[in-house]
């Protein structure tokens, strides 16, 4: 059996605590407006719809940041929340300020001693750069589907990522 050389992390749901971060963003906005809702349910629906729009897409004219903003607007409209365009944008940008799970950065450092560790994600490159810097996460590489122009779980996304990493053939 060949040794494992590369570990690829599906960063959004595995490394980042998106639920707590998004729920906190909704709750903070709601508190400032004097509005109460089930922010946990809203965060879950936001994530569900966003993923639904991104997975299996090929060469889209948008990325996950665009989808996050659009879905947020729909959810705010459907729930009668109002909110200005600037307020909605500020909430959407909170994706770039998410916290990683507390033990991840240290675990990744240990894993990198023996493996190439990459973020392979439907999240945008700018989002991964921002949250990685914020959380002290040092990847060997970041491979966002937006750069591959094909999104997981389509097999071609995995093939393209593996080809970039020269997995399955000798590397120099």
C-alpha cells in the first residue's frame, strides 16, 4: 500500500465553525434592531441553500460569496427582516471572520510534519485566505473549486485537484 502523501480538507464544514459565526452575526444584527428570531434555524437554512446552489456547478458566473449575499437577501425578505444593503453585506462578510475549531491549527501543524495538507473547498480563495490568516492556519496549498471552475462533488473537481498536486505520479 502506498503511503498517504496529501491530506485534503473540506474546509467550510470541517475546519470552520460556520454555524456559531453565522448565528452570532444574525443575533448581533437582530439585537441592534430589536428583532428576535430563531437565528440558529436561519443560519442552517442559509448554509443549506448556499450549498445547494454551489454543488455540482460547472463554470458558474458567480462564487460562494455571491451566493451567500443572494441567499441572505432572500432569507431576510422571506422573513420580513428588512435591513439595508449595507447591513446585509456586513453580515455576508462575516463568513470571512469565522473561527476555526479551537484544536485545528495545532493539529494541522502536526499533520504537516508528515503530509502535504491542503484546503480543497467550495469556499472562495479570498474567504479561505482571510479565515486562515485570522486563525493561524498554514496550508501547504489552497485549492478552491472557483479556481478549478468545477464544484464538488462532481468527480472532475477531485481529478483536477489531484492533478494539481501530482497525486498518483512521482513528484520532484
